[in-house]
C-alpha cells in the first residue's frame, strides 16, 4: 500500500489549521511599518537574541523564555531569534514559543540563520542542499509570525562575478519558496560576499525580487570599509536593521560607532521598522549592555 509523506511545509500548515489559528501566527504586514501605530516614535526597538548568547550557552537562559526576558527585563516588544538556539524546530515547540511571545506582547520578527551551508558554493549539489536547509526556517518563520529570515550570502571573493551569480541563483530559489507565506529573505553584512557592499548589492540587484532585502549591521564590516557609506547604500533595500554595539562612554555614547550619524542615515532612508539591539561587548554583562544600547537608541530616535 502506498503512503503519502507530508512535506514539512504541509505538516506545519496542518498543525496551524488544527490549532484554531492563533492570532500571533497569522502572517501579515511587516511589523513596525505603520506610522499611525506609534506617531511619536521614528522606529521601534527590538532585541536580537544573539545579545544574550553567553547567558544561553551558559545554560542560564532558554530560548522559550526569551519573550519574557524581552518584555520584563528590557521592556521591548520585538525579538529576533537565532536558529542555533532552537532545541527543536518542530511544530509543537514553535506553537509554544509563539504563545509565550503573545502572552508577553512580543512580536517574533525574524530568524537569523547560520550553519546551513554555503549559498554561493561552487558545487551545485552543495548549493542546492544549502537552499533546502534554509527552507525549514522559512516554514518555522511562517508559524511564528515572522516577517523574514536572515541568511548569509556564502563564501567568495569580493567582486567575484561567478560567486555573485551562484549566490543570486540560491536567493531566487529561496524567494520563490518564501512567496506563498509572504515572507522576506534578508542578507546581512555578515562575512563572505556580504562583507563587500558592492558584491552584496550586486546579488540584490541580480535577483531583483521585492522578497529579497538587506539587514544592515552597523558593525560587521572589514576595517577598510566605510561603514557609514555602506549602510547608506544598503538602506534602500533594508527590511531590518541591526544596531551593533560594543561599549559606551560615561555619557552613554557608543565608543566605536557614531550612532547619531548612523541613525540619521537610517531615518533619512525612510526606514520605519524595528532597530534591533545586538550587544557584543566584553566590559558590561549582557543585560547591562542591552539596556545601555536601548537608552542610547531611545535618546536618539
């Protein structure tokens, strides 16, 4: 007798339907885009889960408790997850995580995906496997009510036309998979081709799909790159922004990045989404670092 095996996407959709359709998991417009919702604020502030990775890896924090941390410790209404923090990407866990977020009034915005293969690999089989690996996170993002996943561009030399073409091919496939759920696929300046603004933007333009966007990170560029010019060039395609921070002076200013200048670039681009705190400092503990970055962003918005 022949049996039919449900695809991961079909399984997640079926689970969603039988759960009564939780309000949180309905995928709608990208959160944070309506000026009427917060007329006195130029952007909303979210927490990138990587900001508390030391607490997580030390066993002092579970991902399922991050929505509560986000609201009670930081009073933030947006959370950006990391795929490696998931104990399991199964439907029941995702449903519970979504409910936790809903209970605390937190929007799960996106999933940052690492370790799922090289989307610009020279070997076609390897590249196609990397695309398949990322698809499950689009399925999970749909269940959690995210607006996007963030992928890495893959390895390759800056300006390598062949690598850019291969990377673009992978992102075309991911955008097609994301389309039915109205999700976006984002590229962050996060190593490989993406560390070079010209190469990153070449991928964006080659794909030429509104589902593909950028996630400018204030701090992830090589020393020789003008980070302010690079972010300015990425902002027309931005669907999320990462406020990287390392340390603060006595006045609460970030010591490596000119935040007033950087946020002026973000706002002049007409961006109205969430700006995500990503603390990576060594001097302050993670909670203190997140709060210091939050105070700085609140002062400047």
